[in-house]
C-alpha cells in the first residue's frame, strides 16, 4: 500500500529503520511507533519506497 502523504512515507521509513536495527525502537514517536508495532517489514518497505513528488505534506481529513 503506497503512502498517501510525505509525513506518512517518512514515518514508514523511520519504522522500517527500527525494524532493521539501524535505529533504536525507543527513538520512535507517534505514527512511526504504531507502524513499527502493527506492520511487517514488507508492508513498511512498500510504504516507505513511495515517491514523494506530488504528495501532500499531510493527508487531508474528511
């Protein structure tokens, strides 16, 4: 599932780094901590590799 915003893509990247052991789990906050707990490496990789061009900074709420 691709990221819908730049912030979502960046949070997925941080969570993926923690899953890979390149970043400490305790350094994660907010959305990235939730993603770390609930998503697999493959899901995080798909979300983190989304291109940022043309994406809004934040996802619009309805």
